C-alpha cells in the first residue's frame, strides 16, 4: 500500500521522506475510550504536496499533532510507527523529538491570531527561534527575523517587527506564523487549515506564498483542509479521511475525475462549480459518527446512498483500486462519475 503511494521513477522508487504506519490515537474520557485515529498509513515523498481532506472530526489534525508529539499522555495514547530519517519519531527520546520539531518538521496552526502570543511583539516571537535553537545574539536574531518577514512579504518589516499581533490583519498574522515555521529550514511543513477565517483574496495570496517557498526550499508540504477547491489547485496527491480512517488515496486529478469512495463523491458533488454544470448542490445526509460510537461495518454506511447489506456488517479495508490509488469501499469499482 505504501509503495503504491510513492511517486514512480525509473528503477527503484526513492525512499519516502516520512513513512506513517498504522497510526492510532485514542483518548481516555469519562464515557470510555475514544478512537480519534484508527490505523492510518501513508507516505510523503521529498518535495511532494499532500492534501488531507475530510469533515471536521475526521481525525486530520489529531493525526498530524500526534506525529509532532503534541498529544498529551494521558489522556491521549499514540501507537504505530512514524519513520523519519530511519528513526521512529514516536519512540525517540523527547529531547531528540523536540530537536526534530522546527528543525526538520514544522507546523503552521490554524487561526494564527490565537496561536501567536498577544503579549509579545511578532519580531520577538520569530527571533526567539534563532536565540533558542541557534544561540544567536539578540541583534543577529532580530536581523534574521526581519529577513524572514521580508521573505514572506510583510511590508515595512524593519518597522513592523516591533508591532504586536493585534496590530496585524489575519492574513499578515498567518504570514508571521509561516515565517516562524520556516526559520530553521524544515524538510517538511505541515499546514493545518492555513486559510481559515481569511477572505478569498487573502487565501489565494497565502497559498501562492506557500507554493513559492516550497519551490525555493524544496520542502515537502502537508496541507490539512476541508476546502476541496484548495486541494484541487494545490496538491499532488490527496487523502480523504472519515471517522478517523483513511477511506481514499489518489493523485488529485484522478480523485476529482473518478472518485472511488461514495464519501469522496459526495464531497465533490457538494462543491459549487463556476461553469454551472453541477446544477443543484448535493448534500450528504446525516452527520459523521461520534468518535466513541462508531457503527458496525463501514463507518459511512448510515449516510451512504449506495450501501448494501454487506456494508453494515463488514468494515472494508483500504485496498488498491487502480494505479497509485486505493479506497476502503466494498463497491469502489462501481462508484459513478461525479
């Protein structure tokens, strides 16, 4: 499965930059054990842009936070393997893992205004990375912070370095977050809903900026989002998650042209099209299941228009359904075109 997801080259396929194997995340709650991520496997190649999509609560962000070591234990519990540079991120000493964060793998959190410290200037927050990780002097760290602010196209960086987050717009705060994440030249950048609460014009500017920075540094990008339009324009390969599991993985063009899972098809049909060809928008009936109360069989079957008796009894495994693609559906080969 993982080998199928790697980009093909002449001869042997290159080793993945990140190899996630059977990642599981659970939480202890007063109502019992909640399974937020239930056995997800995927790979990320050098320079690749991977999109992870799904409704809120599907496990997109939790899975990436587990990789970054941001799940508090207890009540959270993380298992599986996450291989980076021939080492398992999940079992390495916390000191090594802390060094990995920022230096090799960095993350941009959604809602930059909340992620930034309101009591510190943006310059102080960017420069802190250099002072703590590179042991730079205050003058050198400030100079590097100005250079980064210029690089992410924040106007008048020399004067704005002394401003506080509330003095910036949402889009400019997001640029500050991007600058902080890129300070140590990571090999992987995880962007968790990087355009949340931004207007369409600013969304385009942020995604264009990320694409430019990715090309310049050659880093891999993981984009977590529920915005299918963003995925269609930005990523090389897309993964669809539902109820904590991976239900489809495919090159982005193939995913939109011929989806192999009813949930993916429903998401695509719910998107408005500028050519008006879709007519009336389609809505997926019902709601996602609660993490602690998963239905028997396929988790999507109560909402699925194509369900058969088998769907309510047997949970489908993720299986190959074509070149470089896989789906977790008993009827994957019978899904009609969008």
